C-alpha cells in the first residue's frame, strides 16, 4: 500500500513508501474501523516536517507517513463498533493518549507528558496513504452533505478549541459578554477562526500583511467581517479604530506579532495563541507597558494546541451551520488540488512556492 513519507531528521526526504494493508482486526476488542482515505489536507506542518524541523518515526520504522488532516469513507467495522457503518464519511483525530491524567480522561490535547503522539507529526503514521484502521474512539462522523469540505474539519477543530478555551477561562468573570474579536493571520486557520467567531455573532476584524483585494480578504468580507492590512494600519492602531477587542485569535506564529497583540488586547480580554515558530528570533518589546496593561486590565494569554474529539464534533456542527449561513464559503478555501499520492513533489512545491494557496489537499481516491 502506497504512502507519502519522510525520513525524520533528513531534510527534503519526502518519498513514496510502502505500508502493509491494514485490517479491521488490528484494533483490539472488535473496536476497529477500516477507512479508505479520500482526501488529505496539507499545511505548513507537513512542509516543516519535510524540512526536518521536527517529527519522529513510529517504533519499528525509519520513516514517518505525513498528513494529519484526513477525510475518508468507512469500508468495514469491527463487531463492537457502534454508530459507525460502512459507507459513512469520517475524519480521524490527530493526537493519541499518553500516560498523564489528562490523557486518561480524553483530554489528550492537554497532556503533561514530555512525549506526545500525533498522527502524521510525531511517533504515529499519518493519513497520506490509501487506507488506515483505528479505534472508533478517534473516528468522527461527517454528514454526507459536508463531504466536499470535510477535509477542513481538522483545522476547524483547532479554531474551535482555541475560541472555546477563551470562553471557558472567562467564566471566572461571571458575566463576560464578548462583542468584538480580532483574528491575526488570514491563512486557513485564521479564516476558519473568523468564520466561527462570526457564527457566534461577534464583530470581527481580521488582520494580515497582504493588502487587499485578494481572495483571502474577499473571504473575510463575505462573512461580514472587516479585513485590515497591517502594512497600512499596524495592529495597535487598528485596535484603537476597531476595538477594544475582547478576543484576539493569533494564527501567525510570529513572536513580534504576539507581543503586539498583547498590547492591542482590551480589558478583560483573552489572547489565544495557536501559531508556533521553530526559530530563535529575538524581538524588543515594551515589556513594562505590556505588563501594566495585563495586570491592570485583567487580561489573559493562553496557548492552545491540537484538539480532542469534542472540538471535532463541534466543528461538524459549525461547518453545517456555515453551509446554511454562508453557502459555498468553505469550498472556496480548497484552492489547490493534488491528484494522487504519486504527485507528492507537486504537493511540496505548492506548500513552498504557491503564495496564493489557502488549502492544498491531496485527492487520494476519487469518490464523487
């Protein structure tokens, strides 16, 4: 069975590998679900793994199959599987449990273990292959009406978790009623965060460097949100014009932007950090002013990584609502299709060189 893989630690080692065909009986207690992979979304994580910035192979292998944004169709289920049947469309979650108490209660995205297990990222093979089998616990059903955009569910779950964390934290305030939000970054994650915040009825400003008009700014405005280029209006100035912001969802991973966001955040606000950088960039910041604002303004900054199945399920609900509220919007994010696993070099080229790409995805098997 073909798979797209890398040799961890070796830059630009992406290649076609061979895996044994999985069987539903490979999962204990009759809980296995065998899935035919239809589409896999790819992003900067896949590019960085190919650049050997991080990632480790599963035990017994010298390669790691990439791709963590899956979408597929069930072929077979074990005798003890409930509520999932052959023919169902599904997405698999990414993180798998370790040993901490958080892992044991299903909050494996909150693990305190030093070692973590993520399909397509670290110590678990990903989904850029023809089939996979997994425990029903990690399989999330997707309605047939969302099959064209189901491959977006994994990044949607990331945005869902980050925004939900903001609300959970601010339960401490008893009557927190956020009205305005900013999203920093207009890539796939930033656009999905903009969507979810708009579905919650918030006044949203999405900020990115590129000057409009272009597809991303058009997508923001199609949701009734505002798009601001930080080339024209720096983040702190934008906050004075469009804020105060109760939530800032940071989706760039640029450290200097994070500190600007801390300055721009309103009182009693929450800054949600979802982007990361593998570099060692150093920036000069107005530390005293930021500290003063955070202490006197009761502000919060929280990191949010990955997502458990709760947020995947919430993502299904919001994607269905989005199709009703903003028909066709989600489909416009799927800008670049790669046909077949054999074209993995084209996939990497698009991730590296195609500046206009929002979501690159590999169509593994035709299915419509």
